[in-house]
C-alpha cells in the first residue's frame, strides 16, 4: 500500500518537471526562427504579350532585364536565398501559372515586375501594388490592363471561371482574399518605394492596392512593382538604358534585403 502511494507521488513529481522548468525556458528558443529561403521573381508579360509599348520599347523586354538583374544581385549578396523565375526568356507563362510557380515552390516572397503606361504622356513615377480593393475605382485602368493578359490565353473563359478583366463586377470575388500576408506585403512595398525615391531619385507615386489576379492567389507576401511609364519619353529613355535598369534592379534588391533582415529579426 505504502509502495503504491510512493509510486504515485514519484509519478506526479516527474509529470510536474516540464511545467516547473518550462517557466525558465526562453520562448524564443522554443520557437524556430523564420528564415526567408526562397523568392520567386516574375517578369511581367512576355512572348506574344508585349505588355505596354513605348515609342521605342516593349514592356516585356524591360521587365525581363530588370528581373534578371534583381535575381543576379540576390544570388551574389544573399547566397542563403534561392531565386526562382517565372520566366528567364521571352516566353509566355499564363497569369494563372505565375503565382502557381510560387505556391508550388513554397516561396517566402513573390515579386512581380512591370512597367506602366498612361494616355497622359506627362505621367511618370514608380508605384508598388499590394493585393487589395482600396481606391479600386482610381486604380481600375491599370488593374484592368494588367489582368487583360488572360484574354491572350487559350480557353481563358474556362480557366478563369468566367472572370472578365474589363468588368468591375468580376472583381467582387477579390473581396474574399485572405488578409494574412497583407501587412508584410505592405512592408515590402514601402521598402521598394523608399529605395526608388531615396536612393535612385525617382518620383514615387506610393504604395497602392489593386485586385491583380497575379497577387490574388500567392500564399506568401506579394507585390507588383511598376518601374515607371513607358508612355513618358524621359522615363522610357531611363528604363531603356543599362544604367537605369541597374539602378532600379539594385533598389528592388536592397528592399528585399532590408525586408528579409527586418522580418527575420522580428
């Protein structure tokens, strides 16, 4: 009887040990630290889709050149980060395939790089978008233009389940998007615009929200960068120059580097 009682007391003490000493264990040592290991870089448009066309340039070419440079800088300076491209040549991944590449690779970040255009030839400056519907009416023209790429795809009616990029009603489904990565996406977007403005000396039009299809389905923080307006002669000349491409690519690289350091620290 006495032996049975002693066994129960001993068992109780053993079970209490983790709870007693658990209070002295730092929570940070119990939680594995996040490390950003993989980034998907998406050069917008490509192949049969030229994107916006300037007086002497095609968006698809500028997007690709800058994207490859961003990847080069990351590989040279962040060897612990793997870079995956949605395209490395003049090919045409569909709008649905681009974020799917990021999801299938379990990426930690998705960055889509584009160049802008506007009927007003004097419009210029950079802007970076995150997924959202705030100020939808004001941004509808650019959203419609970027999403209209699906019209070049085969069987797009079936693949996109009736989504019409030119119809405001079609965008009601984007209100159901997950907010889980919104804050981190905004942080990265703000980094990008700060780099463009403070380090490269470009006019920043700010961080904006838009229901871009390419930002809707990635299961990680995602941004869409607009490098500038090809409809503006001076900005087109800058983006066509090798120096301009290198400046913009290095700014995006630095924003990713700073974002990585910040998110891993916190």
